[in-house]
C-alpha cells in the first residue's frame, strides 16, 4: 500500500484518561533581603 | 521530499483505513508482508528488514527514530481515504471495500495509530495501533459462516454495515487536522 509522499513525522500520544493538573498556587511574596553585613 | 520531525506531539490516535486478513479462528492479521496477528488493544510494529541484524549501522541510519523508518517500508499502514473503485487495480490495498470487505478472507476498517507516525499524502505508517471499527456488509460471507462472531469475540469494536456510515462517523483526520498541511 502506498502512502504517497511523506510530508511529516509526528509523535502521537495514545488515548489516555485526562490528567488533572494541580491548581496553581498563589505566589508567595519574596522574603525581604537582609542587608549584607560588611 | 521528506520533512522534518515537528517535535510537537499530537494528542489522541490518528485514524486510517486499512485491510486485515481474517483467519478461520476469527483473528485479524496483517494481510500484506508479515501476517502479524493483531491484538485488540495494543500492537507494536516491527521492522522485518533482513538488514536489521546483518547491517545494523545501515538499519539505524534508515530508522533514526526507530520503526517506522522513512527509507523503509515498515510500520502499520493506514489510508486517509477509502480507495475509490477507479483506484482498484487488483492489488490487495486497492481492493474496492464495497465489493471485497467480508466477502472472502478480508475485512476493511479503521485503525487507531500512535507513537511515531510518518504522514504521507495518501496515508501513513505508524509505530503502534489497534483496530477501531470494521466494515462488514449485511449478508457477507464472514457474517454467514460464523467468522464475524469469532472476530467480535477477539475484538470488541463496532461493526458497521454501511460504507457511507463508516466514513461519516469514523473518517480519518487527514493531513489538515494533524497540522501537517500547514507546516508542509
């Protein structure tokens, strides 16, 4: 069987149950930097 | 010309039309080169090129991403379209499904494919797959001689008696939906 001219190569994922992604967590404020001691 | 690997995975199996040979016990087999016996859930294509073991470096070059190799003929085959009667030149893959599916030892249908897939203008070759749906006209020989019941015991897939219905419900995505046409 001929498939004609090959125009593309792809990676196909099989049928899978949907995977719930974890909800994004609110970003924590960056801790204040302590002044460096000289 | 052969295009490059996209790097973008396509989610969900690719569909394609194909033929199977039916054994007297109701197993589906690849009809052309290998007579590979299909399972219902997962089938992995193998390259049967004799060079695989004898000329391993050359084989690797022809199969940079494994099976199917671009410069080989390996992999499971699927077509984007049902072969039109005008295309049927007597070769196995060009048989007219409305005449030959279920008539003797062959069944036309659809398979789902995944893994590495080489997309061509007329069809594809794939690394893995499974039967998805079968086209068996009413009154066909394999439904009368009991083989269809055996097939369904091995493969729990829909059997559709109308070719139009098969096409309208299960038609392959083709190149456009896979994003190949826009990238080509």
